[in-house]
C-alpha cells in the first residue's frame, strides 16, 4: 500500500514541488489535498521552468493521474488559466481530476480578502489576497459553494443570489464598497462550468480505489507545517491544514492508508509574510542566501525572509506530522559560507526552551541558541550520491536527521530535477 504524504516542515516554500515532481515519476497518482492558488510550485525540467499553483506536479508525467482533492479551494478562472498554460507548453492535462466536493473561490472572496487585509493595517496577516481565507470561512460557516453545485445551473443561481445578498450587505455597510452583481457572477461561472465539467468526479472513491489496487499514490503538500491553522504561528497562518493529518481530510482517505510521511525542509529557512521568525537573518549572509537561492515567492514574487534552520521548529514539525523521513533541499545554496548554523533551542530570559511555544509574544522574544558547523567551499551541484558530498555537508545533514528523528530520503543539490540524490526508496519503504 505505497501511499506517501509530502508535507512542508517549515513555513512553506521548502521545495515540495521539486520533491513531489521527483517522486511523481514513479507514481500512478498525485493528489493535492488543501490550500488553493495561494501556493505555488516551481519545477525545473531539462532547463524548462514550470510554475503551477493548483494543478498537482504529477501532471508533467503522461502516465500519472493528477487529482485536486476535496480539501482544496478552487478559483475556476485560475485553474483554467493553468490548464491552458500547461497545454501551451505541450503538457497533456486529460488525466487531471477535480473533486466534486472542492469549494469554489468566488469574486467576493478575493475582494474581501484584500479589504480585510487593508483594514488590519500593521496587524496584517500577509495573505496573498487570492480569496483563500474567505473561501474557507464560508466553507466552515456553511455558506460555501462547491464544484458539484457549479454543475447544477439552477441550484447554483440560487446559491449565488443568496450569498451575494449577504456579501453586498457587508461590502456596502462595513467597507463602503459598490455592490456586486449576482447575474454577472452567475454568467461568468457558468462559462467555467462548461469547461470544467469533463474533469469533475468523486475523487475520494478514485483515490481509495487506486490505493486498494496497490497503485503508488503521492499526496502533494502545499504551504508548511508552521502555517497550519491549528499548529502554526497563529494568526500568521493559512486557513487550512498543511500537516499530514490534513491529507486524510482533504482527500477522503483514512489515515491507515498512508504509510510514509516525508517532511521537506531547506538547508536554511525562508518565510513569506508576517509573523515571528526567531532565526531570521538581517545581514549580508541572509541577503546572499536569498539571491543565491532565488528566494522570491512563486505566487506573489515577494522577497522571502531568510534565516538559519530552526531545530526547535523542526522537532515540532516532526512530532505533529509523525515524520518517517525528511528531504533536505537547497544544500548547494550554502556553499561558500565559513559557518552554517542550526538553532537547537531558544533562550527566554535566561531559561533554555526546547519546545515550540504557542504564544507569539513568547516566540517573538526567543533568542536562538545555535550550534555552529564548518561551511564548505566545494560546489556540490554535480554530486550523484551521498558519498560524493564533502564531510562538512555530511555532518550537517546528520545533525538535521538527529533533530528530526528521521532519516533523509532525498537530498537536493540544485534546482534541476536531476540534481536530486536519492538515499532511500520510499515506495519500497511504503510496502514494508
């Protein structure tokens, strides 16, 4: 029963797209289970760069089915633009499947996302303003509209009219905005319905059937564990569950069917958006890592904040996900530094803290306690195996494994698909 969940062990942007794409070459199915087009994956294949935001990276393999699960919130316009983009690049999208239970992002979600972020001022969350949070709010408030509803023109019309009446009241009385037109939104989305209809299915049944048949199924994560709405740096979090537990909810697959949980991290840490970041670097070292690592958001283009690996955070991510393995990306970016660091604990008013705190005021006051490691000057971008890596790199990787309590299964020494060093066959592990 080789089902593998890929999750981010940091703040997102860990390189899950590259890892998922690498593992997808042997998968029969890749499933996206949460988030929306606020996430982005960049995959480099043969010098060609593919940027996807909602379509699973398995779409780049002709024999792999790609599933957008029920836990994803879908902007139909963005999804169709992405399908058109992939087709223009020669990618076959006929094996893409969209859950009939996935919720839709509506125009009022995008509008309210931006208005609410502006209202917060200095206390803004740092959202991508794509309507993700408001769509999840409506989902939990039982005001959401699902893909299945979009396939029913009359029922969809009624839902749009009811929701627009509620949202216009909010837009006019709270934000002083002009009202939206229910008829215009209805006509726009009916155009999307015609194009999306061939992709729509009961994906829970399809994914479970695949696992039961012994197919290799890969669950592709979005965002990172520290952005989880329950377990992350609340309120500077996303509106869904990027942890391994979210995979079961967002796909309709029971937890007993997932055999391997792979936590993806960078050899340093990056973050987009606001919120505490104990190991953040505000110096030339951080600036250099940002430039060498091309650390700019796939979705927003915003420069990412850069810091050393936070071992307290990594231990926490390992616990809440039940990590069985880790994948370490962007190791090559650290080449040329005299010293690299890992925060193994925090100092709070003279006390050593080894657990990740819930309260952000406490987290903001934490001073990282670092272990220093010798850097390396050698380029490692052509390494083909772990034994090809310099001793300093090996020592650094071993310490990350110790902190996570999980062995490294993959190491990345460059952006290209082929610059990935496999250490353990995760599909064989999943069969054990």
